[in-house]
């Protein structure tokens, strides 16, 4: 039975990857940080099937200990401080976790068993001030945020370990990928959750930053399938994971509010407080190489993605309203 270790298992990608690998018959070990409050909601339905280990990308000894105990075939490094605006407020923490965390895991693999295959979650934010369209594996990088810089370090250290120590280490340069499990701090999820709240009459308007920027948005379960496919090839190689389409935040908003029979412009306002110090205007990936080499294809269209996220949030908001009503009833009893 194959086995894999996942960092960031409680996140969007980690939870979908854990599901995918369990369906493939893997033993899945998820590394979780010890905190005073658990954040395991995305994997609650999997916890009986997962092995959860306390560890931290700040603590190399904990990583070595976990690898020694489980001797996995594969390691997927998905953990990061992944919210771009937060990287401006916490640039040092972002570097420690997102950049040096990958190095610590690579060193742990090298110490325990260099034959372990390693996947690094790289990001389209590394392209930043884009030098060509669409962006592909050979496009020059020009990151425009501490997050993008940290991801670029992790990307290049992965290449260096591959070339210097003959390790099976590769990166997936992932363009934006969304789902109902996306964190509420991300603009796509904020849009679909806001549309659901407007639908239920909870709010009438919601502030946003710059929605004119364009991104290549895909579906998270499609992307984790691509991550796994990358570790099944004979030789390690880096790939762009993208849909090959680009859409603005305004287009996303229009589809989300259209799905509830309303107009986005009637319910969205612009707040200068939500604008970033430096913005990446246009990201547009070319998935041609991974299509050619591995046969990977996205299965969900942009419009389908928006609708399924809105539908999930309509259900979520309905449950929140019902819960609030129950709690209000208890307080009046």
C-alpha cells in the first residue's frame, strides 16, 4: 500500500488531496500544528481514515521524526501562509513558513530517505509583473508580494535539491483554484458567500478591493489530481497547472450574483482599505505541457465553478440562519 505525508492537510488543497489519495488506496499522514483550537473542519469527515501527526514547518526535528516513523513514498508540501494581503502585514512569518518551511522538509527527506518523492506547491503569484502571456514553465518570474517572493524561494530550492542531490523533487506552478472549501479571506469565496447572504436577505451590500484584476481560476479537486500525476512520472519535472482561461473578479462577481437573480453592481462597493500596496494585474496560464506529458485536463468550467460555490454557500448561510434562530430562542426561554 503506498503512503504519503501531506503538510497543510487541513486546508482546501490538503483536504481534497487526502480524499483523492485515500480513494487511491494510500495510507495518508497529515501533519497538523498543535494549537489551542482545532481547525480540522475540512477533514472532519476523513479523520477516521487519516493518520494525523503533530508537526510544524518551523521545527525540522518534528518533520524528521514523522518521516522516520512513517517512511512515506511521497511528501506533498501544501502548507504555507497563503493569503497574499496577509504577507504584506507578516512578511517575515511568510518567509519562515512558505520559503524556509519547504527547505526544512527537503532537508528532512534528505536526512531520512532521499528516495521519497517530493511535491512543492508553487504559485502563479511568482510571475507577478508578468513578462509574457500566457505564462508557462519558461516564463521569467517577477513576484510582486512577500508571498510571491517566498514561493519563488521554495520553487528554486526544490529545483536545487533535485539537481544537487538527485532527488525526485518537483513543483506544480498552480494558478488560482477554488472550491466551496476555499477560505473566507479569499476574494472568490467572499464573493460567493456575499451573494448567498444577499440571497437570504442578511446583507444588502459588501465592500471589496480591486475586482478588475484577471486570474486563471480552476477547480481545486482538478488541481490535486494534477499534483498526484506529477509524482507518478518516471522523472521529476515542473509543470504549470492552469485552465488556460482568464477572467476578472468583476466577471466572477457578475456570474455569482446572476446565479441568484441579482446584479452584482447593486450589491458591491469598493473600499480603498482593501486595496493592496502592489497588485498583480493579469495571470493567465498555459497548461499545454502537462496536457501533453501527463494527459491532465480540467473537468469543471469557470461558470460551473462559480455556480457550485454559490450553491454551497446558499446552503451554508441557510444553516447559519437556522442556528442563529435556535440560539436566539434559547436566550429568550
